[in-house]
């Protein structure tokens, strides 16, 4: 009987730990892209990005990825997927340049990856600045509108819910212990 009580307490402790560990798992670390530098381009804008770390005459594939990247182009080649790419040969000095045109509705960040067949890959992040005075905002003040709930107000609900769960678990353990005692007494 003592063994069962210990097992029930251990199961309750594991369940409580899982409940509190779930938010930590949801906020897992996402690493930043590796590689080169970063450039800023307006939506619908065009920029030429050069790489100089390839072997002479090496075949290099430039791939643009990001939200609605299929509407953009790398050296004027378009595809109907979430990324678009083209292949060029590096010059005698190992340099290659890609002309990138972002879609008119571009937002956030895009990544241009230049991957050589011998030298590996290099990455450049292309940031699209937020439109000044955009729709539904505060007129370009740099602050986000208040949306969603107040986490401090939810603290009472979390504490109350935890207390109810603990009380329910205690009642379940107590009733199980009482049933086993009654069964042993009857035997």
C-alpha cells in the first residue's frame, strides 16, 4: 500500500512538471541564419548582391526564400513555389552576382543563398522595412497596437486551475487508498 501511494505521488509530480514544461518547449530557440551580411530593400525593389568566395568558373546556384518569394525573382527567373532560384558561373576571380527583385507585397525577411558545387554556401539576409504610416497601425509611431490578453490577469486562472487539479488528484489518491484499505479489511 505504501508503494502505491509513492507511485501515485510520483505520477502526480511528473504530470505537474509536464504542465509547467510545455510553455518552455513552445518557446524553443530558433537559430539565426548562418553566413554573410544583411541588406535592406523596399518591397518591389531590386538589389544586386555579389559573392566573392567561390572557385573560378564554379557553378553557383542562387536561391531566394521568404514569404511570397515565388512572386520575386533572382536574375529575372520566376517559379511558382515558395522560393526561386537560378544558376550562374563564377568569374575567373571566383565572384558571382545575383540581381534580386522582391515582390511588390514583400514583408519581413528574405534569404538569398549562393551555393557552389565545390565551395559550399553563403547566405545574405534581405530585410524589408515596414511601410511608414501603414494601415491599421498608429501612424508609423514605431509601436505595435495592443492586442490579445493580459498575462498578469491570467495568473489567477492558472493558480486556481492548478489548485483544482491538485485537489482532484488528491481526492483520487485518497479514494483509491480508502478502497484498498476497505478491501484489505474485508479480506
